[in-house]
C-alpha cells in the first residue's frame, strides 16, 4: 500500500514570524548554492528501495523486559545499536557493538555481525536516533521522550570505542528530536522533530545550530510516528511507524536538494511464521549501497529479539583510469553493482607497458599485457599504467681486419717478447693469485719472480701497442712490488722473533741442567756424559733450525 503524501515546502507565516521565514529561505538558498555536493551520488535510481529484497543476517535477544532497540549507526568497524532498557524509567540503556566486517580493526578474522562488546552504564532517554561523525569520531544520539524532564530536546555524545556517554546537550526547549544523521557535504546534521516541532526537518551546522528549517511536514493519518533516519548522498531514508495500523511496513525516500518525499515503498522482510509482532526501528549504510535494518520482533513463545536484515540496492560504482604518456588507455566510467568492466591500454610505437597499478597495487605486466578486467564490481576502482621506451639491442662488435703489412715492415724483426707462445703470457689475475700463494709461503720466491717477470714482459708489450686497458698496469705492478717488499720484511721480523724465543728457551734449558748437576754431582739420574750429550743435541737442533 502506498501512502499518498504531498510534497512539503517552507510556508510564509504572517506577522512577527515573517523575518524568520525570509532568514530561513535565504539560508536554504545559500546552503544549496554553496554545497553542490548535495546531489544524488552512486544510486542507480532516485528510489533505490523499490522492490528491494532483504536477508536476515543476525538475531540477538533484547535484554530489558520492557526494552526495545531504538537506533543504529555504522562506524568504520562496527554496527552500533542502543536498546532503551526501560522506557518508563531512567535505568541505564544497553549500547552494543557488532562486527561490521568479517575482520576486526586489527585484521583478525571474526564472524560478521556477531557481538563485539556491550556497555550498560548511562541513560540515553528513548535513544530514538543515532548519527556517526567520522571526522570527529563520535556518535550523537537523539533522546526523544524521557521520564526525566531535563532530557527534553537533548542529544547525547557517545564514544564509539568505549561506548560510554560523554556529554548531554540540550538542543531545544520547544521540541524533542526523533531522528538524526550526519551530513558529509556540510559537516553538520539533519534532524527530524517530534509532534511538538511539527514533525519538521532541520539542517544543523557543525556547532549544532539550525541553519535551515524546512517547516512543518504535513503529518499523514496513515502513520503513528517517525523512526530514525539515514542519509546517503542527496537522499535520506526512514521507517514510518505503522506497527499498530495493520497495513505492513514502509520505507520512505526523501531528497535533500528538492526537500520532498520521492517514494514510500512497501517493505517485505520475509518474517518467519512464529513472529507475532514486528517494528522496524532504524537503518544504517554499512558500505556503498549496502544497508542494515534493525527490527524488533516478538515470537510466539514470548521471546523478544532484535533482527538484522541486509539489502544491497542498485548502485553505480566508478572505474577511473589515468591518462598515460606514450600510449592510450580506454575510458572508465560508471558500472552497476556486480557487473564487470574491461580497461584496455596500448603503447605507442617504440614503447611498451612498464607498470600496471590497480587500486594502488602494482600487478605483473606480463599477466596483463594489454587489458585488465574488474569482475563483480562492489566498490570504486582505479587503474593507472606507465609506458617506457623499448630498449634498443646493443650491436655485437665485429672484428676489424688487420691491414696487410708492407714488405719492409714484415722484414723488420718483431721484439722477442711478442714472439713468445700464448701459453707464456701471464695475466694480471694469475700473477695476483700466485702472489697470494707466495704470501702464504706455499710458492717459492724464484717461481714467483719468474711469473712476475713474464707478466712484466707481457705488460710492457701491451703498453708498447698502446692498449688503453693496460696503461694503468705499471701502477698496479708498483703496488705488487711494494706488497712483496712488505711481505719480506714481515717474514724477517717473524723469523727473528722465533729465533729469539728459541734461543731464550735453550738458554733456560742449559741453566736448568747445569743447576741440577751442580746441586748433586753424584746424582745418578743426571751424569756429566748425559749433560754434555744433551747440550750437544740442543746445539745441533739450533743449527738445524737456523
């Protein structure tokens, strides 16, 4: 059943209120002109919920015996609800956070829509509406009715991390606030007032001051009241209360820029047969074009629950491509949810694909040499390519023929070193390796000098032919000579030290033998003959070592 609503607009009152009318009219025109972002963005239709299908994704018990979950909003990681624990008292209400995604804030896997944490320590009046501000990272709760008179016209600030109440602010003394949501285009809020405020819509700035009053909305007899509202782009949506009218449930779609009702669609949640009472309370957008509705239900056995229903409405996502130098890229554009989009790219003559970036991530160009396809599109995408010159192959050098020598030149005898067989030519690397062996003492000095002389002959022959590669070889040879001299000095020092230690050892040995003999000349263990023999052997060993 479709409710016959008429468009509503600002009406010019008479008398003293005319000044307020013109001020509100001026502010409304100013806001519309200075905020061009108030336009439909993303939705494939101006009435996205027409014919929408809903899926039950979660069910949780209501804790209070007289409680009801009244409002919902979505942050980056959670879906947050407030249960008015008891509408007749000021008992603390229940604030619950459910996982919005299948991973938590740290990337750990979780069950989507399962309960993350819950707090019950403050009263939020009726808690009829909620709005999450991602800039200030806080939640505003519209209290609506309350047995506490001081809560009249108040909103509450809620910490989305701790779920604790931070502040209570009285917005008005002449009306209560039924619904509230954040306006990304202005940084302010959209509110809906109760019957005391004429069921009107108002725009607030960042400091919660009214900047645009749409006036009294013509209340329809088919509705009992309004629930919370949800803003998305130029549209906002809400569930009118029809629970006791027996006409089913509806969802209304409004336009911010046109200030009018666009659609009043019937909602079919597909309730199970055991549900005897139901009341849709609120709506939040969890991802572009994806919404969660909260519904309080009572079952035949008396159990009371809040159920989460999800729907994805027709939505247009944007595939953006960047212009590339030295090549061409096909244009992106809007693509409907679930469809695919292929982007092609071609390099100019003499260039090739160097980099392919998709949503900020680089992909191997060999796997996508000329195109990339986005499949089952559920969000906006970007694609960028970079081209580079094709590397030029380095030509293989060809051997230059040696000019034919004249008879006079051929009769001139070549230097002896140039006539040496190829095997006698010693390269620098071989000399260096041989020098390393010589340094370790594994190659005799004469052998090393032969290699050095052969290398020197080859070196000077090359220098004579003006080979530029070997012009620096004399300096290398000088370094090798210096290293050789240092090595000889090192060996000499080591040998002197060893000789000194050996002589010192022998001297101590002689002194000990003589001392033992002089102390007891008749000692049979050490006779004069043995002493002389031992000294003689030590002297021979010393000469041998020397």
